[in-house]
C-alpha cells in the first residue's frame, strides 16, 4: 500500500508546468531604475535644504523675499534693521503709572464703601430719632390724667361756686401735676377763689 502523501507529491509534480523564463537584462533594468529613483530623491532633499537655508537667511537679515534690493555701486548700504529693545526707563514709568492708577481706583472704592457705611448708620440713627420718646409719652399720659382730674373738679364745683372742697381739689391737681396745662388752669381757679369777695363755705 503506497503512502498517500508521496502520491500527492508525485501528482503535483506531474501537473506542474515549466516556469516562465526570465527576460534578458531584467536584473540590469531593475537596478538602473532603483539608481534613478535614489538620485531623484537625493536631488529633492538637496533642493529643499537650499530653499530652507535661503528663507532662513532672509529672515535673519530682516528682508522679505519680494523686497530685496540690490545696491548699485557707489551707493551706501542701508543700515540693517534690528529689533528695538524696550527701554527700562519707559517700562518703569509705565509700571509707576499703572500703580498710581490702581491706588487711585482703590481709594475711590474705599470712599464709596465708607459712604455706604455712613449712610446705613445714619438710617439707623434716623429710625431711632423717629421713635417716640418714652419721657414724652409719660408726660402725655400724666397730662391726660391731670385733665381728667380737672374736669372732675370743675363738675363738682360748678361755675362761680366757691368752697373749701373746690380749693382743695384744685390744690391737689397743682401738687400732683405741676408741669401740666391742667395745673395752670387749677392755679387760675385758686386765684379766683382767693380773690372772691364771698367767704368759702
């Protein structure tokens, strides 16, 4: 019994056709093409390097590619343009001006805050002033009581009645409520009683 693997190999060899012969000079053509590609690549790199060097030179000289001027013989060359460095004195002056402006604005803000604080304090004091005085309230209540006592004495005595009881009532109003309008009226009634020609009964 034959080996299946060996049989398959023999069948494949029998079915295979002879390979296509290589063309004459193929290897030389491939080698020349590769050399041409390498030379083209090198030339492109060299051209790019030259372009970059030229642009770098224009940038260092401060001259744009379109503004290049060729000096004629005998003409003086224009001075090279160099970047201007900032003057330290001017920088210090600018810093001083900014610091002064900051201080001025800060002082204005502080003044506004102080003004608002004073305004709030004045509002509190005004509310305190608008509140009624407790002493005034007490005086008003005392004057009201004195008015009631005077009305009672007037009703008891009546008009033109002179009596000891009436004098005592008016005197009590003067003694208890001396600083009231009712006390002033009571004093007036006492003077009338004292100057009355009739006797007090």
